[in-house]
């Protein structure tokens, strides 16, 4: 028993090293550029693939060939990182944080297709490292010497990074820029160079982490997203911006994984979740973290007044509804399917907007509640034998319960922390659906979730979905303008003032979180009956990002924005998937371009345009404006 | 040495500066005065390139600086001390100073930490203390010291007396006069007429993004109408 | 008459440094008490303990005959303590009127209502408060675009919306022009006397302090070093040494 514990501990420590390198790079990049780099997992994956190619070319048996290949891979990815920073990120530092995040997700999509194009869909098995091919017998069990090497790499890198940040001028500048990058520039430091170097350095660290994994596990196309979500967990647990915290958290998570597989192979992720929960309850900003200064709204424009729909907007809304009601009599049959899907995703987007816009809580994992709604419906049909209507009513409860539990933790945090935590929770929900094969069918999903006979015709189901979605969206809208919605916005605008006038900010946000989860659950349940089946991919990261895209595309500042965004996004995606096999690349590139061209979203940009025209007509009166940033 | 003409700047979508123009000479202390929201801070930020000016000319010793990056402007010899102080709270006093360190500059006093500690003895006693663990007055001194590490010829001080105890304000006045004694030019933005009067040679008044008055400090003190209209004194 | 607020032996340490050390004082209804002292003397720490934002290490705070030490800010507010902040805290995406309405909604216990327009609630009461602070004509404007002095007035209206017995104001006139400062504090004094509110405020502008306080407390390094009427404090040599200085840059005080 003791030797088993020992072996698993070593195992955990070995896997912690790469995780540490990736999380550390993520944390440093965020610190200086304030960008949550979703593409960090992609750098990790590229590092692994490049190392595979380079090591094969230089000769894997030769020590110089192997280690040279590993290091060169990291250097090449660092250079790529610099290129990405110069070509893309530099143009969007002024955009709101979430748009920057979307742009980096666009990169994720692009890199996925580039990797697919170059290396193909098969897993690549790397060579073993020269000099570390043997086993070491420790406490009676055989242990690969490469694992021991990796265990040593972690603390060595930690020491090197500590030296770099505490004792060199570059490190001091990075720490200063982490606190106030604008001020660093005003003091004569070349900010551009600093940002580029930091981004390249972080990308290089991630690539090194990937390259070092080469002898340990096969390189594949899913490494990016699985790594990024683990890195988020490490960063949240360790504390954003703390290198030591990242190391401690990586070790903690690595060891839990190792033991989890041993003890509860089915629910390793639940274990990770429990540990994360305990840490966050005791230390909300991570083991070594401090309360962050910024928030998700940090450098967005001042939120405009939220006005109820004007007469014209109401008319447009009614007209749109009339079009949707009459459409089945005009368009071809297969369009009904598209319209049904659009209605469902409009509700999904509206539910996400409810917590992101008025609530100020950006979620990277909203698909969890959509997926749980879908699974709720499917499980009710499969295991409880419920017919459609009761199953539709039951499903949102499952999403709501998840909202109660996950939300309780999430509202304790704010800004990027909150967003990363939502993503981690969504990964747990996804993993549960994926791993708990007995109940959920795992990867094969649950089939045969068909609507009741009366609702089976496409036309009827379309009207059913449309009616439910319109009612739910209107309900969300009414809440936004009701006292509760105002209290929610109050908590977003100024938590300090809210508490000072007796508003329990966290509880209000928690309730809003639950409402949003239930609404997403309704959308998910409708989707389950619409497709007739459910799969774990319903709650995977890309679906969450779809939601974010819809909301941000439409503009987070307007209540009607997400609906417009949902329609625009779904239309774009459908066309792309038809047009090319590499639709991810095109999609990713379009996202990046959209963020660069329309940093305020479609509706936001249209509103700004209208406003500018209004201002241009009469000589606009000078609005007295407070000296900013007091 | 600094000439500003027709400066227009926006903060977000709000048009804040509507053609600000003034100039200042070497070794001069000029007080930029006006109410809150009049455009004092924005003028300084626009000079520094932190708020990109949309129109107008700013020249510093013959170099046009509109459109340049803040770090380039700083390297020409302009130091900026923001109103909110903005010390690097997790860096020690020495590290705060080292961030801003620039090579020796022709025609400007050369500062080292040791020389600065003579000017600010308090800082010398807390070299390793993190900026965040200092009082407001100490932080204000540290930001000024930090800016001087860049060996500037012109220092922009945004509301240096704001939120400080009267004894510290007196110390601040002495510091500014000491800098002037070193041959530096200082532009301060102020609402406190007592304070401005004790350090500045000339004053220029800004209101709603336009310059309404420029003259010597004595002229301003004598002109009750101007003070009442633009300074609400 | 018993005081509205009574502070007894209040203390707080940060990492071994006594930020607030054995401070005791009281405020009576309708009176303005100024708390002054050098930066870092412990004024804001003291304030944050009074309204529950920071837990105290020692001592107690009695409000209206009731011990409030250890309560949360929103609980303290419910008992009748209003607060304004050094850096104004208002809801930028709401209009001036909506800011006040929000406080009234919270006071009326309607926060959890999920339907019915918030805009239509307590309009008359909100307008009456705005009229009192002279902001009624700007009621429809967004708080995010107001001039700083106006924002301070809105904050005052919000702070008195729950009919408090005590108002805590942290540097109420920071960042305002001289005449606006005097005007705001004159308004505060008028409201305090009219409604019988006790006001405790910190301030660096000596014109304001000496013109509008009934009594002054001086804090230095966490300790209360002087207490009394304006003249007594002004002539106290200890106060001159640590805080007031010669008066050259503060208008001769």
C-alpha cells in the first residue's frame, strides 16, 4: 500500500511539471496584457507537435537531436507567439476583455485546423528521451526515469522563474506592468516590446510543457482544450499572477489526479472539483493570490443607460415575431429545422446575456446548463419513462440545481476569476456525462429522446419551441427591468454602494445565476427533443464559446443584442460548415477579424453609429464629464 | 520649451478639450487651474500621449510629440506624476525607482536613488518597503521620486496637493521649489489657489476644455472676477 | 440627550501596526463631527469599522443604544446609517433618479420583486430627495456622465434615502472646487439639522472643517491626540506639528 501511494505521488508530481509551465505562462501573460489567453492550450499542443517533427528529423536516439528538438520547438512557438501578439493582439488591447478572449478562441480554432492540415488526425507517438529510457526501482516499484526527470524540472523551473522575476530588470518591469501597464509606459519603458516579449515568453513556456510531454503521452488534436481547462483550474486554485501558487496548485491537481484514478477512476474530475471548492471557500483568490484589481468590465466603455424598448424597437420586435410565425407558410420545409434551432439558441444566448450583461458575470461555461437541461430531458425519458411535457418541465430543474451549486461558488469571485471557474465547472459537467457511461451512455450519448406524437411534426415542434422560447425570453426581459434586475445591475455597477444601501450583492447574483441556468436548461431540453438525442459535446467548451460569441456579436449592452447575435452566428456557422472542411479555420479567422473590426458587437456598433449621426446633426452640447478614473 | 496649440481630445466619446493652447518656458512653474472636469488631467494625459489627441500641435523642445507613444514622449524628457499616484504597490521603493531609470540626459539634472533620498529623506528610510504599505503622503513623494529617475526636463504634476494633510502639502511646495531650483520646468494642475500661489510663477485657467486666462500669479490674485468665474473661490 | 453614535476603545492592527488604537468618541443628533489627521493616521480604517466593512480587533461601537460591532455593512445600513465614499460610488448605468429609487426599493424591501417596472416605483419620494440636494433638473441623466460635484450630491441623496440617524462621509469634498466644497457641506449641515441626523466626516480642506463642524477630532498614528471645538484644535501645538503646519498652503488655518 505504502509503495502504491509513493508511486502515485511521484506520478502526480511528474505530471505537475508541464501543467505548471502552461499555467505559469497563462498567468504571466494575463498579468501584463490582461488577456485571458484561450490559445495557450494551442501553444502547448503546437509545442508537442513541433517537438515530434523536429525530434524525428534530428534523430530521436541522439541526445542533442532530442533535447535540441524539444528546445527548438519551444523557441519556434515563442516566435509564433510574438507574431500573434504583433499581428493580432496589439490591435485589440483597447477592446473589452471578453472580446480579446474571443479573439484568442478564434486562434484556438485556427490552430486546430492548421494542426489537422499538417499532422493529420492520427495520434502521434513520440520517442523516449535518450538517457531516460530505463526504469528506476524505488521502494519496490519500477519507475520510469523520465518521470523522475520531470519531477526535478518543476522546482528547477520554479527557481529559474523566481530569479528571473525578482532579480532581473526585465522581471521587475514585468511585475510593474502587471500592476499598472500604462504607468510603466509613461515612465519611458517600451511597452510594446515588453508586451511582445512577455507573450512570446509565456507561449514558449507552454510549448516547452507540451514538448516535454512527448515521451510520456501521444500527441493529439484534443490536447489544447483539455490542457487549457486544467490550466484554468490551476490558475484559479494557485492564485492569478503567482508563480509559486501555480506550482503548488499544479502539484496538488497532479497528485489528486494520480490518486483519483487509483481510487475513483470514474470521478477523478469530481475530486478535483471538491479540492478546488475547498480552496476557494477558504481562500477565494487562490492559495497565493490577492484580490484582483481589474474586472471583466475593466476598460470597456461606460455602460449606457438601459432604457425600455422604444416604440420603434417594439414594432420591429413584433414584426420579427410575425415573420417567424408566418415563415412556415412561405419557406421550404428544411428551413423549419433551422428556424427551430435558431429559436432555441436565441434563448440560450439570452440566458447567458442575463448573467453577463445586467449581472456582470461573464461565463465561459454556460453550455453546462444547456447540456444539463438536455440531459435532464433525456434521463427523464430514459430512466423515469416520462413523456415529453413532464420531461420538459423536469429538465430545467437539473440545470437549476447545478446553477445553485456552481453558482454558490462562482458569485464569491468576480471578473476573470469567475469566468475561469465557470469554465472549470462546465468541464466537470462535461466529464461526468462523458465518464459516467452507465447512466449517460458516455460518448455514445442517449438516443431516442423523441417528442410526444402530437408534437412530432416539424411544424408543430417549431411552434412549440418558438412559443416556449419567446415566453422565456420575455420573462428574462421583464426581470431585467424589474426591481430585481435593477438590483442586479446595481451590484455590477458598484458592489460597494450596493452593500451600503442594503443590497446583498452575492445573494442577488446567485439568484440571477440560477435564473440564467434554468433558462439555459429550458433551451437545452427543447434541443434534446428537437435532435432526438443528447451527447456530451452539448456541454463542451466550443458550445460555451458559441454562446459567448452570440452575446458579444450582438453586443452585451443591449437586451435585444444576443437574439440578433444568435441569428447572425448560427447563420454564419451553418454556411461555413457547408462550404469547407476547414470551417474551423475560417470561423476562427472571422472571429478574429470581427473583434478587430467591431469591438463593440453588431448591435453596439449600429447604436454607436446611429448616435454619432444624431450628434453630428445639431452642434452637440458639451457634456460635462467627470475627470476620468478618480 | 513646451508649446501647445489647438489641442483637442476625447475621453471615450466625450469631447473634453476644445482647442487648448499655452506654452511654458525653461525653469518655469506653471499652474494649470480650473474646476474638476474642466480638462486639467486630460490636458496632461494628452501631452503624455495617454489620451491620444485628435487634433492640435504639441511641441517639446522643437519635437512634435502628438501621435507618439507615451514611452517615446517620456524618453524625450517629460516626466508625468498622475493624480492617483499609482505607485507599484507590490514593488519596493528601490524597485519602483529602478523601473523608471533612464540614462543621463544632456541639459537635465541627473538623479540617482541616493540623491533622491536627500530630497526625500523619508523614502531613504524605507527602501525595501512595498509601495502598497506606505501612507498617501509617502506614496506621493515616491511617485515624484520615481518620475525624476527618468532625468526629465519637464515634470507634469497632476493635482499634487489633493487629499494630503496640510503639513504634507507644505512639504510638497518645498519639493516643487527645490525642483525649480535644479532648473526643471514644472506644470502642476491645481484647484487649491493657496498652494498654487506658493509655488507657481504663472497660471493658466482652463474651463470646459478651453483656456480662459493666462497670466502671472500676481495678476490672477488681483483679478477677483476671473477667480470667481472659473475657480469658484 | 444620549448620543446617536458612541465609539468605545476601538482598535485595529494590521500586521503588528496599530492602525487605530483605543479611540473613543460620540456624535449627537443634528451635529457635524469632523475627523482629521495626516494621511495614514487611521481615519478610513476607523470609518470602515464603524459601518462594518472591516471587523474591529478591540472595543465596541454603539449606535442608537445598540451594539453594532461585527454587523455587515448592509445590516448597519438597515439600522439607519448612511454612507458616502471618498471616491464616489454610484450606479453608472442608471439615471440619477434611478440611483435614488434603487435605495428606496432596497429600503422598502422590494429587492426580490421579479416583475413590474423598477422605474415606476417611489418616483415622488425620489424626486423630493433630489430636489433637496438640487439635482431634480438632472434626474434623467446617467450618473456615468455627471460632473463630479453633481455626483457627490447624488450620493448624498442616496445616502439619506433610508432616513438615517447617522451619516458617515469619507472626504466628502475631495476633488471639488473650493466654492462647491463649502456649498456641499452647507447643504449637508442644513439637512443634518433639519432631519436631526448626526454626521461624522473626514476632510482635508481646513476651510470646510473649520466652517462646518460642531466639533473636531484629530487622529495621528491611530491615536486620538485632540478633541474639541475649532479654536481649541486650531491652537493646539501638537495638532499644528503633526497636521496643520504653518497654514501657508491651506489658507491661513
